């Protein structure tokens, strides 16, 4: 089954719109990667300041190829040129053991 990688990004409230703008500017790039299955940017709706970047991949190797690709580096160039939006981030790794979808 698939693997899931979630990047938990701590973003101050006054930088949240900038984070969303940066993700919107690079929309669609990850979907071109071999083994890519799904992407979601999750905005907190409670008092948390953590955004979650959810991606699902066919394999760990597919994720690693994406993370080392020029497209990934290009998508993260704003971090280098405009500075970071977040205070910290953590990469969470999961294997999918059950999956359901609606009809």
C-alpha cells in the first residue's frame, strides 16, 4: 500500500496568508512526480498554529525521488529568496494500512 508523508509546519498567524500564497504559486508541480497519489494543504481551524502538508505516494522511493528532484528544489526557492514563513517543521512518516473512499 501507499506511504504518507506529512510535513507539520508551525506558522505564526501573521504569516499564514504568505504560506498559503507560496503553496498556491507552486500548485500542480508535485502531481507530475512519478508515484504521486495525493496532496492536501490543511489549515488549522482551532487555536493551533500548525499547518499540515499531506502527501501520499506509491512508495518511499517515489517520495525520496521527489524530495531530491529539481522540481522540489524549485518549489521551495521562496524559502531561500524570501526567507522562511515557519518557525519550525517536522516530517511525519506513515504507511497506509487501511484505505476507504466514498462511492
